[in-house]
C-alpha cells in the first residue's frame, strides 16, 4: 500500500462522512418537525420509547443526534428522565440501519437484476436524480429530497473509494500481523472505542470496518470485538453534549454510556462464556459487508432486549452516579426552556419560545396589576417586588431575543417564520408593559412618601382608567397565550376607549387646576400616570394587531389600524360601545 492508496483511503473516509451528514440532514428536513414532536410526546411506556427511538434514529441515521436531542428534552423539562432511557436504548439499535444502507454499495453485476443495482449504476442514477431535484425544483421538500439522494451518492462513492484503496492490503504481511494483534477481544473492544471516539460516529466506524472486510482478512473473531467497542465509543459525542446541562440532562447523557457499557459486558460476556464452553467455529470465517451489517444489528438488538427490563436499575445507577443538587433553579424563571440544543430543530425551539413568552406575558401582566394595587395598599416590600419582576421581564426579553435570532438562521417553514416574527414583535411590547409597571410603582411610592392627596373626582377617574387598563392587559395576555384571534379583535376598541378616557381626564385635570382643586405636585403625578396607562394600552394594541396581521399573511400595523378605524366595522362599534358603558367617567 503506497501513499496514493493512503490518500485515496482518507478521501473515501471524508466523502463517506460528508455524504452521511448530507443525507441525514436531508432526511431530517423532509421529515419536518414530526420526528421531534412524536419523540417527546409518545413515550408513555419504555417499550414505546424504544420503538420510537429506533425509528427516529433509523431516519436521521445517527444515534448520537437522537440522544443529544433527548438530552435537550430532559434539560428543558419537556421530558422526564425515566422516559428518556427507553428512547436512548432504541437509538442504540436504530443506528445499525446505516450498515445495511452501506451494503448497497457492494452489489455487483453478476446477474441481470443486480446489474441494474450495481454500485456504479445505482450511484450514477441517484446522483443525477439528486442534482436535478436540487437545481431545478422550487419546492423545499423536493430540494431536500435531492439532498438525500446526493448525500447517498456521495456516501456510496466514498465507500467505493475506501474499498478500492484497501484492496492492496490483502497481500500485505504487516496488515495481517496487525490484525492478529487485535484478535484479543479486550484489545479489539478498546480499538473500536478509540476509533469511534475520534470519528464521533458509530455508523462511520462500522462503514470503515465494512470497507476493510473486502480484503478478506477480517474474520468474526476480530470484527465482533470491534463492533462492541464501536457501540461504546459512540457515547463520546453524547457526553460532550451534556456540558452545561442540568442534573437530569447530565444523567440522560450518562444513560447512553451506562447502557452501552452494560450491554457490551452482558452480550460480550455471555457470548465469550458460551464460546469457551462449546466453541463457535464461525469466528474463523471471513466477513463481508453484509455479514458485518447483520452482526452489528444482532449485537445491538441483543443489548436492547437484555437492558429493556432493567430500565429501573439503569435509572437508579445513574442517579447514584450523579446525585441531585440541593440548589435548584427557581420555578418562576421559565427561560430554562430555551434549550440551545433545540436550535437545530426549529419546531422544538419555537414551541419552547412560545411557552417562555407566555410566562413573560403573564409576569408582565401581574407586575402591572401589582403596581396599580400599590396606590391602595402600599408597602416597600411590594415596591421592591415590582422592581424585581421588572428586572426579570428584562432578562426574559434579552434571552428570548437572542434565542429567536439564532432560530431565524435555521431553515423554517412559512408558518414557523410567521411564529418567530410574531414573537420578535411582541416580546418588546410585553417588556415595555413591565417597564410602565415600574414607573407606576414609583408614582405610588411618591404619593405615599409625600402624602399626596388627589381630589375625589381625580381618584374616581384614575380608578375607572385603572380598571380599563387592567382589563386590556388581562385580555391581551389571554388572547396571546390562547392564540385567540376572535377576542384579539376586542383589544383595539378598548384601546381606543382608553385613549379617549386619557384625553378627557387631561382636560378635566386642567379644569381642576384652574379652579384650584389640584396642585402642581398632584398634577405631575396625575399626568405621569395617565400617560403611562395610555402607553400600556398602545402596547396591548401592538400585540393584538401583530397576531391578527400575521395570521392573514401580512404585517403592516399602520395600514391595518388606518383601515380598521376608517371602516369601523359593526363588531368594532359594538365592542367599543360595551367598553364605553362599562368604563365611563
């Protein structure tokens, strides 16, 4: 084997890894968000978890990717730790499907049927079909299908390149001697572990072993330990994904390592114990890509079957290795849902963002209502609570904004783009509502500290306006959380009535100043409150309009409001009349 063969081998490995990545990404995009949603919703029993983990891993061609996704589920609170164990066991089995896909590159033309499915013919047809779909189709689904076919063609070409590069090794004495040193099962397992840890892909490691088998120098006594070691080495990328995760996230990642180690000890120990007693003659039989794919599937199936009844023991062992910390993240902070591992899966990232924004909206609503209550029941503790809640809403906005911007870099469907756009437009409005709550709280503190007394008429007007503002904030929060577009149409009439109330109150206040019923110190606080209440209504209107406009595939709030006020629909006038009667000065 000369330097040319070595370069060809490395080129084949590179093409194989690249093709597998492209094909896996294409499969995930064609499947859309269904895989992720199904994965975390339909795992009520361990057996369902195993079956779903197997199916999803077979589709996305990576047990590591499935396991990393599950670590994110558990870390964000979407899935219980025990549920994740079954999925991870399923991923250990599902990744063996790639070995069977690789076998297609070893079909020869010895018969009329296989001549149509030979490596050269199949690779050429798939590549041409893939590039046509990729270049000439406008549909995203068809373009992703082209990616799958192109990735498969590159994978097949890479396998052919590896097989051709290692062909000369069959006559090399040093290669045979090297393989003899790996005949020790423990050494073979260790080599398989290290090899897979470097590649960070069990599928790629098995594919390379399949390529080496064409030399005829690999028998089952060598291949079986390598396959066992490969299953253990695949735990490395999963463990790396848990860096920075919470306790349950780290436990979930450790489940993969504990499972493959336990499975290797059980299956390997039982196999070699029986072999020592009866002797398996097939161990000296030369392998080929098909027999390696079969052996890999059988080994992994045996692991899963043996470990499935022991899920409870696995859970206890992992919990003992990673004990629970006493300090936990406060339950009121919902930003823990913004799991970085989900950014590659927009459906999950958007759903978690939605839940987090709902918590932010409810926190902003409660903060404003608490601030308004300080006028009738002031306390320094209440003021500090409003201040702290306002800071917390600010943190929500910062984290959500950064997270959603990262999500926009991913490929999304039209509906997902609309959702992200709505979220980006509304988080600032909810944050501003909380800002106004803090201003209202400071006004209440000033009234309390300076013993400011409003006139009876002024107090009544502030009470009516405060009730209207409380109603619009509650209404806006509810329609946003429930995505209730029918009631979203109620927000704008109420906002218009609040504007009218504010204008009327300002005129009344000027009249009271002229009559000497109010002082300038009272006037500053009064006007400040009216202005902030009015702006709260504006932000509520922004949220409702964003929901309505984006649902109609448009986003021009100024045009919508201009058209709405010009046409004055029957429903608008009816809602406005209701609020005028309910909140009258």
